[in-house]
């Protein structure tokens, strides 16, 4: 039969092993949590970088769209200006023709050189 001292010793060893096992499990869990925090912070940085990249692309696309619209606006305005200038030339030509018609005497139907009858 084992002695009381040996039983106490085995029980103490058993409790220490149990505590060591629990401590080891807790340590592994702690390491896993630390690792997941690092992974999450890395994922967070990657997500922020991706968000920033998307925002930069959207801003660049928006600027390109605005530039394209502005170029179209400039083309339209240039066309309007050309139309105005053409209309002003037309009006000037019409005015010149009216002035020339006023300066010319109206043609007579008959020229009489002799006495009237």
C-alpha cells in the first residue's frame, strides 16, 4: 500500500500538472488572440489602403469626367460663337445691300427726249 506521503505527493503532482496544463492552454489561447489581433490590424491596414485606393480612383475618374464635360462645353460655346459671327456677317451683308439699293436711283420705264404728247 502506498504511504500517505506518497499519495499526497502524487496528488500535488497531479494538481500541478493540471494547473500547468490549464496555464499552457491559456498561454496558447493568449498567443492565438494576439495573433488574430495582429492579423486583424493587418487586415485593417489593408482595408484602409484599399479604401484609399478606391477613393483616389473615384476622384481621378470624377476629375476626368469633369474635364470631358468642360471640353464638350467649350466646343458647344465655340460653335455658338461661330454661329453668332456668321449671323452678324449675314446681317452686315444684308445692311450693305439695303444701303446700296437706296443709293441707286430707281430705273425709269421710259426716257423722253422730245416733247410730251
